[in-house]
């Protein structure tokens, strides 16, 4: 027989198999409770801390609104940040005159509908959020609130930013792309940043109010009530935490659930883990019950830009030092930040025991229970390891101090970059191109969950360290940093840990942060190389564009590659020697123009966008550009200059918002000079390239605006904008290239569904690479190129 279990929110469909003379067998449940034959234990109220937290979180729903509802019914999905920020958003929307409805607790139906609704692969909590939105639509709300929350208040001193991960920031955009909202249901979505205090919140809310009809006076009143409600929730959590922590006993077996609130506090998502631990006589403590403000986070974890990354690493420090506490870390498959944070967490915990659980829609209780039981058994012999020292990564360097700087090879631009260093009398060398050895070494010293560029660059570094000519006393590595939300900003920390692991912690890594202090970081070197390096990057960008423009039509196979390689070699020599760069670039343009080509009809143009490393790195993308050319395409690859211009734009915008006008003016002048250099060098390629100069970042962002707001920073908005630009420039298709589990790349893949619908079904394909050769990728490219040829013929 078949029946539904209603003992928890999952509402599993149970199948009972009856065999004569035997006990019945059951399948279909996430918890396997019918086979385990376990009685449900009632947890005393004083030990049910997660229920207490839920009561504190939802207390706002029990208070009557001070404002009469007049704007209809708005739904708030019980998902993602609302497991922490519900008091703020519930109170705010009430204060703005809405009747507020919160979706029901996560259950199996919501999970299933969410999994079926997503437009592309994402982490489990994002899938669940889709299900909650569908539940609200079915409930008959007039609107669904899905703000794009970019940042939060900075909780730990020394941290310059505190942002959410890309999936959380872009949840309104990916849901709008995946779900067709009925005409009578409005998606209330707008960007907002808590990092800039009350004044910044008012500015963001007032801007949203122009669209939704909120008056400034009611916004101010509603915001004051919302902040008060949120502060009360946080204060009560701290009070409950102090009460529990002050009375802990060893026999309590206290364990902190280290997780984001939407993992740790949603029992439909975490398989009701706190109850399972309670049934094992363990006291489960919510993360936000800990006094994390006591932790000096930035001493060891500078530039930990994710909000939850900061809290997780602070929790690791607190739990490690506490003689009674242990930890259970909940993560999900495809969680980008956790691909780094789980490694960092283990190192920060030292010898302190911790259990890592990866939970998704396929997880079942039986396996989780078994692992929790094994963890409890392991704690019995771990008393002597209760307090230990963490493994700390060496700090990054700011100067070469006479060492040779090894620069990872991402693309040919690296040679011009290294030459600019050598021109400044700073020894620099480009690492050899990546190969299978790089990949093997990278995987050996990483968890394998990190994005492909982190793994490959780690392997390149280790390969050099293990080479016979490596001199640790004279060597340094280069790996730039960032301030989020992409994982790239954590690469250099991972690499520093790897160097320490293999016994080379004395070898420094130079890590200029491409965020607010990018050019200032370069000025800390022995000599500022940015102007000459930029000119070299522009020159290589122009050469690469010309290579892709000519090579598909060359009369003699390999002739364009030969000329291009010679141009890169001579250009690098000229930069290093301080020679006449104009003369060399002009000569390179002539040499490429002299490549003999066949007179044939122009091929369909395919744009390649996506994550900058993988789209530029032939080894990582399995030579996708040559594959496309072999199938009959001419490729237009997004340039390196595009990214530099965009980071200039974001730095200037941030400086203006922070009223740091000195920095804004400096970056504006730098940007103007760079534009001047590009226009000058691009002039030598006017007869070879239809548009040698990159369009302004504002133009690309304008193209992307209907699909994603530019407050979400990173390559995703550029890839979407560039795809739309390709349509207007009569390209016949676009390939979105990304590492496997890349968060911005997955967001682009989700949004491209709508982009394609709005642009005459222009062919687009998203390709994720993990270093494995896959026949399916080639098959997808062949199918894509068939669509490209049809679209090309139709456009003609």
C-alpha cells in the first residue's frame, strides 16, 4: 500500500511492502523511520534551542501591524536570508501598508516543485526558494517580495565588506527567469545594501519606492520599526546563547550547528538534524547563539568578504577555544563559498573534532543518523584534543624584495605583464602553460570542490616548486585577489595554505586586490608597472582579436598562429627593453594583415563570454575556440580589457557612494588614460577589426539591465550584457564558458533562457568545464553549431 507520512514537514510518500510471515518493509521516506522502528523522543523545551530560535524569529508575525493594510497581500518566501532577516522584512512590508503572508515551512512538496522549477543547476537552498515562491503564488498573493540583498552591516572590525554569495544576491533575477509569474502577481525586487547604514538603506528603499509607490515618510517610519524588530531578534538570540553557554556541562554533549541560517535552521532542508542530535543526547546550539563578537576575526582571516564566511570562521575560532563545544558543519553540493570554507574551517579548528554533512534533495535520514552516531562515538576518545592551535596561512606579500615573481599563464597577456615587471627591474617569469600534471597536482592538494581555475593555478604553482631549478630563497608567486562575491578572492589564501602544507611557507604570494585598492597595491611594489602593463595588455587584446578574425580564413594552415606567436615574442621584448611600443604594434598589425587568406564567404560569428580564466585558458576550456573554428565558426572572444574597465567602474562607483572623492578622481584619471591608450593603439588595427576599442562598461550594463541589476558585481552582468551586444552586432550565437559549479556562470546560464526568448531565439549554450574530457561537450557544440548555421542563414 501507499500512504503519506505527516510526522514532519517533508510529507514523504511511503510505500509499504508486505511479505507473508515477515515484518513489513518500507521505502520512500527521507528518514527511514518505519524501518528503523525508532520512537520519536520529546525534547525538553530548555534543550530545544532551534525551536526557541524559531519562536524568536517569527515573533514579528504575531504582532499586530501599526499600519492598516491598503496595498494588497505580499508574500515572503520562508527561504534563504529570511531565516535570519524575517523580522526586518516582515515589519518593513507591514509598515508600508501590505498584508504580509509567509510561505509555509519547507516540506517535500515545496522541495520537489523547487527542484523541478530551476532553470539551471544551483545549490539546494536556491532550489527550495523556487518552491516557496511557487507556494506563495498558489496562495493567491498580489506580490512576492524578493529583494536582492547585496551586503550587510560589517560585523567584524578589519573587514572591508560583508556580502552575500552570488546566488543569494541574484535570487530575484534567476527566479524571474525560471518562473512565469501570473499577470496578477507582481515580483517586488530591488537591490539593497545594509553596509552603508541607515542613510544607505533609506536611499535604496526610496529608489525602490518610486517604482512601487512608497512615500518617503512611510519608508522612514517603516524602516525604523523594521530595524528595531531585527535588533530585538538578534539581542534575544544573544541572551539565550549566554544563558545556555554559561551553564554547559560535559554530559550535555554540546554541538554547534555551523551553517547558514537557511541550512541550519530550516528543518525541512537539514532533515531535522537538531532533533536527531537531541535523540543522541547531544545539545544542538544555533550558530547565532554564540558571542562571535568576541572573536578577532581579521587577525587571521583578513578579506573574508562573505558574511556567512566571516561568521563560520569566527565560529571555528570560538568552538576550537571552548573546552566543551564541538561542531557539525552543514553544507550543500554546489555551494561555491563552502568549496573553500570547508577547507579553511578544518584548518581553523586544528585538532578539534567536527562533522561535515553535505545535504541536498537526495539525502536521507538513515545515512545522516549513522554519521552522527559515529561522530558521537569518536568524541569519547577526543578529550585530549579539545583545545588546539589552528593552522594559519602565511600572510600575502606586497613587494617582491628581489625575488623572481612567477606569474600564472592564463593567456598570452601574461607575457606582456611579466615584461612590464622586468622593465621596472623586477624579475618576473610566466609559468609554463598548464597540462595534465598541473591538473593532477592541483587535485592532490585541494578538495576537488573548488572551481577549476583555483585547482589548475594551484597545480601550476606546485609544479614549479617541484621543478629542479626552483630556488625558494629567490622565488615569489603572483595571484591577484578580490573582495567578492566570486570565489576568486580566496584563491591566494588557498595557495598560501598549499605552500605551507608542502613545506614552502617562506615563499610569498603577491596578491594585489582588484577591489578598491587595486592600483594602490601595485604602487607598493618597488616600481609602479601599471601603465606599461596596461599598454601591453591592450596590445595583446588587439592581437588576439585579429588572430580570431583572420585564422578561420587562412590559406596556409598554421600561418596565422606562427605570425601571432612572433608578435607576442617581439612585443614582450619591446616592453621589457622600453622600446618603441607604437612601432612594434604597428608592425604586428601589418604582419597579421599580410597573412594570406582564401576568398570565401564570411562564417557565422560566435561570441564567447563567461568566466575570464576558463574562457581565455585553452587547457581549461578544452580548446573550445579551435573546436568552434573547426566546425565552421568565426569566434569573437570577450577581451581582457573589458574586465579592467569594469573593475574601474565598480571602484569609482563605490568611492562615490562612500564619499571618498579623492579615490574616485584618481581612478577616473587612470581610466581616462587607459581609454586614451586603447584608442591610440587600436588605431593601428582599424583596417583589420571593425571595432578595435571596447565599448564602455555602462553600455554593456545597459544591455544587461532588463535581466540583472548592475549592483550585483562580477562577470555575470558582463556576460549577459555582452550576449545582448552580440545580438545587436549580428553574431549568430553565443557560448557561455565557465568552470563547473561556477556561481556567476550558473546565474548566466539561468538568465540566458530569457535573453534568448527576447532576441529571436538566438542560439546560446553554456559549457561547464571541470578538467575532464567529455564527449557530451563536443556533441553539444555540434548541435549548437547546427543551430548557429540555421540562424545565420535566416539573418541573411
